[in-house]
């Protein structure tokens, strides 16, 4: 049995084309990347909603961009 790579393109069919799938993959990787909290330094910094980022450990919240935090 051959193991395949995990892909974020599971729901996208070939009908969408290569360009949109590549763009979606790039955005998805940035969105799901591990981030460090500015205040406590833990890796539990996640996106709560569009533009709202929060640390699960210390509760620190910050407003940023939709898919990434620019600090």
C-alpha cells in the first residue's frame, strides 16, 4: 500500500484548474502555519475569526490580516 501526501486540495476537483488550486494551497499553508504568541512565546497562537488572532495559553488577542498576522 502506497502512502500519499496530505493535501489541502481534498475538496477541489480538477475542474477548477491548476492556478486556483495553487493559490488556494499557498493561502491555506499560510493560514494553518504555527505561530508564536507575542506575549508568552507559546505556539498556541491561532485565528479565531477573520482578522482576530488569539493565544490559547495566555488569552492575548490581536487584530491582524485575514490570513496572516503582520506585527
